[in-house]
C-alpha cells in the first residue's frame, strides 16, 4: 500500500478539533489529519505514531512517507514553518496522511456528476 503526506495549513486548535470530530462522523475517507504545535520532523513522526491506524495501514511505511516528504520538500517545509511561527501559540500545523488508493477513489467521487 502506498501513502501520501502533505502539509496543508495552520489552524487554530479549536477549529482543528471541530474538523476532526466532523471527519470522524463521516464515512472512511482514506485520510487522517494530524496537528502539531511544532514544525519538526520529530513532531510529525510523533503525531503519526499517535494517530489511530486505519485497517491494513503499515506504520513503518507511513513514517517513511513522512520522512521522504520532509527530505524532498524543503521549500514547503520552510513555508509552513514560517506560517506556524507567524501564527499565535494556540495554532497547529496541520498535515494529511492518506492511503493513495482510497484518496484516489474519494477524489474521483467528488468529480462525478450527480445523477
């Protein structure tokens, strides 16, 4: 199974918490959203290790995906690190980890015209 990882933004803690609750009420989306107060590789890996793993997710491969993202996307990491520093202390860096197959199906569903 392949995974994707992306830094998606900075969010107030309360907004992130409300979003997490809404996501949990919906059907399986193939993605998990993580929040951390620090933009460091260690903090992101810790967030991944603390998330509830979906069925059949391989934690080692997910962590490898995070590490590869960190090593290959210096500009994105620097951008979001600066945004987090500019934000107040009650904000989190938000990242998304996804199972690529499930994420692809979700995106295709969004693009289908309603009948």
